[in-house]
C-alpha cells in the first residue's frame, strides 16, 4: 500500500498550484516513480476526485477505483477556514480557536517555534476547494475500470440521489452506503474495510 501526502497536505510542501491537473500529475508521478501499473486507487473527498480523474486521464495506471463520499459535481465553500488562528500559544488554545472543525484536524496540529498551528495553510485549502468545485461528470464517466463508490448515509457532501446517479450512469460501479457522515473510513472503519475488502476480492 502506498499512501502519499498530496501537495499542501501532511508533510508535503506547499505549492503555487492546486489545480486539478497538478493533483492528478502528482498521483501519476508517484505511480510511475515506483514502477506501478494497474493500481487500485482509493481516495476520499478531494482525493476521490483526484482518483477518478487519474483513471480517466491515465487509464494505463489504474485498474480499479475506490471513491469515498464525493460526487461527480462538487460545490462546497471552505472560506470559513480563513478565520482559523495562524498560531496559538498552546495546543488547547489552537483547538479552541478551530471551533467545531477541531475534531477533523487533530492529526494536522503541529508545534512551531512561534507557537501551535496547522500543518497546512488554510488559504491553500480554500484555493484548492475553489478549484475542485465544478462539473466532473466527464472524468467520472471517462474510465471503464471497476469502481466502488462509498457514501456515508448521513453525508452532507454526497447526497443519496447523486450517488445513485453516479452508480447508474457508470458501468461496473458498485455503490455502498454505510452509517456515517463524510468521513466514512474514520467513523465506521471496520465496515469501511469490509466494503473495500469485498470489492478487492471481486476483482
């Protein structure tokens, strides 16, 4: 299993480019560097769009897709992140400043010489989301490899009807709904692993 940090995420460097092509080219470069052809590519949210765009644009690299809780049309607003504190004197102070989002960001908290902050720049996150928004049906339908689409039944990101249309319009696509919100893998990890394992065994 290969789990890269995408540009601007985790321990990867910031980038001046958060375009769709930038993310997809990064994923292709990782697979080519490692000499991997015919990968099963799994992505959540932003990573899910990256995954199905990679399959559409570089089909020789992808044998199957697992897309978690993201649609073929994306329209979200992360500008609220611009109000998060850049630094705080304590870890608890930073988490308090992050408000309701703190629970999603625990793994991204870092200590710096000038205080506590996040591993990424919220301005980058906002730009990345703006460039993610749009109609991506062409890419979703642009590859014919087997696909598993996982939706959280309480998700506010991917609604049930849109997920059903994605599965109905794309051949060789299985839709699974699990009792979770947007972060299915984190909320119900055993059920998510079971769905992924079953899909892999069907290939």
